[in-house]
C-alpha cells in the first residue's frame, strides 16, 4: 500500500511539474506565421528578406537570431514592412528590439515629409516584444496581421 501511495504521489508531482512549464509564450514557427499573413495581405508587391539582409537593413547580428521571417514592400512607395524574430535568449531579444525600434524611428523620419499617407498608417503600427519574440508590423492591415502574430506567440 505504501509503494502504491508513493508511486501515485510521484506521478502527481511529475504531472504538476509538467504543467508549470507552459509559461506565457508559445513556440511559434515564424515562417508559418508569415505564410498565414501572406494569404491575407492586400499588398502583393512585397519581397522576402534573407539572413544576409538582417545586418545591412536592421543592424541585427544573425548570432542573436534563433529564427525570423521578413516581408517588405518592393516598390519603395509604400511603408509596408513585416519582420518577426526570435532571439536566442532574453539579452538577444532586447538587442533585437532596440534595432527594430531604431528601424521604426528611421521609417518615421523618412515618411513624415515624403509619404504623408504612409506616415499616418505607420503611426498606427509598431514594434512589440513577447518573451524572446520581437515583431515590427507596418501595414494598413496592422490590426488583422497583429492578431495572427499574437495568436501564434502568446500563450
């Protein structure tokens, strides 16, 4: 009887420990998240960025990045830019967030005088961090796209 009770207690402890591991952030496949967004995007004149584009366009070191997906307007006349990154750890995510904040500020400066309609759209968008995941979504469809992103990364 004591052995059975001990086994049941051990099993209960294992189950409770397993339940604690959930945390507030899911494991998201950022390539799939981007594919889901592409299906609803109205701007079809966008191009994907590769890992080689992270440093020159964002100043992000690929050593900080676990995974990412980026899709950017290719016409130069629209501000649409969507990028998601997962940092390798909390420090890497903090550095990535700083770089995306700087990119967002750069877009503000560029658009303010030259593309006023795009600037108005940009002001409704932003950079967000959830755990090690960092995103910048700049699109007239920001709310819709942000819901897709949040559903993938938030627990």
